[in-house]
């Protein structure tokens, strides 16, 4: 994130510790590095081992058998797997000459690995669903949805994992279209598959998979096209141990955020199932949906600031980094306060978007206000963590990812209900963690990064 571009397309890994303002960084030749264009390496054609037609034929036959089996498992034999494979083959043929062979092999391996992961979770779906709070009454619906949804695992990996490469090149509108394409198609297909074709919850899952597939195809088509600055090419697919280690270390922060969210959700649902039953599990499901929606702008702002902060940090423009941190903080906190006020003012209206049962609304309104009591403090966590990631401080980012969820929310979720608070203890754990975890992350960033950059 804080690699600095040098003339000729090379990179230099900068010291993650802030340097006094005004001191220029030097590369190995003693010159001050300046931002410059990036260029790819020399193109070398691989020695063909097998013809492309033979390879595509084998991949086609293998994937056709695999998809036939998956569709039959879900009783969806009426969907033609040949159409799906035709789209994939056309995508492969859009690649530049000489790059077809290796990308076909790579994508085929990704599909096979994705299929393996899908089979793994399909085999364990019953214990996983019960672990996340399913009951005998809700399991058939969850099972029907998950069984089909897992087929889109690979599409999610491609669209979410590769879209940041589009945004980082300055094509924000293209990256936004990746999200909008999937969302619009999903919304359009839902009523058709759920009501018109009478597929119910399975139709909702199928609509999601199809929309994810379109988003993944959109991302790949752009990254292999001529408009992209950084394109998917054969020479870029070779792993470098040092760069891989750095990418993984910086990515661990986001991984732990999602992992701890999932683990905390398991703990919350299991506790709510014990103390309140399906009713409060449903309340928590609605709360999580609302939280994801209102948190999206915060995530977009903080994720968008990372490449800007990292580039200016690498260029030695520390005052710009400080201004970027201030701007991100004011914008993020301002939005969070407004969203918090809205949620606290009209919880019933938000609940009715998902469910209008009187019993659920009666239980959900006080739970909403308790859960979102300190929602605006969660922005502190996003701000501090985005700065740590943008400046390459992976250890700090990982630590604060774990602190709020794993070390504050999870223990309190188990402790507070047993102290007499019941289901209220589960919802109260979130605002406590927002205040403690958010302030700890923001203050640490201010002391260790912001103040030092001003010296």
C-alpha cells in the first residue's frame, strides 16, 4: 500500500515508520523517487505443451460434468450448463494472444477449487446452519437458500477480490458499476424467480448467484481489456514470496474483521436462541441487515482513503496524509452521527421494511435502540484501521480488528445475559464495544501516526 513508484516501473518498499517532514527518501541509486508511470515486463511466449483446442475441450467436458452434477443436486436440471460454459469460453477468447493458455488453466483451477469449497460446505451445512442459530422450524428455508447460494462462492471471490484493482487504477465508476450491476440484476430477478416461477427462497438464492456471476464477468472483462492500466497478463501471475507475504499481512486485517463478525454472530445467535428463541434471532437478523446498509458509506469512505494516504505517505507528503486523515475523520463521523440519529428516531419504520409482525416489532424497537446506542463510535474503528492499512501497519490493523469483536463483544455477549440482563445483554454488548474499541483504535492512530507525521 505504501510502495513508491520509480521511473522505469520499479518499486521500492518504504519504511513503515513515519520520517520527519521534509526529508526526502532515496532509492538505491541515491535519487529522490518521483511518481512515474508503471510498465510491464518483457513479454515472453511460453512453449506450448498442448494445443489450446485440446485444453479448452478437456476443461469444457470436466466443467460440464461438474455443473450437471451440481444442478441435479438442486433439482435445477432445466438450466442448460452448456450455456454457462459457452459464456466462460467466450470470456477466455477475449484475452490477448499468448495469454489465453495460462489464464484458461488458472481460471479452470479456480473453478475446481471453488467447487471443492462448495462441496465441503454443502457436506457441513446442517451443523453450520444450526451453529448460526437455525432451528427445526427455520432450517428448511436456510438449507434451501444456502444450498444454491454456495454455487456462487467463486463468483463472489472474483467480484469482491478483483474489484479493488479497478478502483485503485482510478476507474471508480467502473468499480461502482460492478456493485450496481449485481444489485440491480438481483433486484430484478428476485420477483421473477420467487413469485413468477414459484421457487420461493430458492429463487432468491438463484437470483443472487446469477447476479454475482454477472459482476464477476464484468470485472474480468475489464481487467483483460485495453482500457485497464494494470491488466491480467501471464507475467503477472507468478507469485513473489516477499510481495505475497506483504499482501497477505495487510489483507489479514479485513479477513479478521469478517471472521470475527461471523464468530460473534454465532455467539449472538446461539445466546439469543437460548434466552429468547427464534423471535430474537429474527430481530438480530434485521439489525445486522440495517447495520450493513448504514455502514456501507463509512466503509466506502475509509476504503477509498487508503490508496490516497498510502501514495502520499510513500511520496513523503506527510502533511497531505494528515489532511487526508482529518478529512476522512470529519466526513465519516459526520455521516455516522446522522445515520445514528435516523436509526434511533424511526426504528419501527426500518423494521417494517423486513417484517411487519406485531410481536417482532414490539421486541425489535427496544433492541434496535440498545444495539445502536453508540453506533457513531464505530466510525472511530473504521478510521483508525483504514489509516493503519493504508500506511502498511498490518500488526496494528490486525490487533484492533480482533480487539473489538473477539475480546470485547464475544465475552460480553456470554457474560451479560447470565448476570440478569437476558437478551438485553446480547444487544448491549455492541455499544460497549463501539465505545471502548473505537476510542482505543482512534487514539492509538492519533498518537502513533498522526502526531508523528507532524514533527
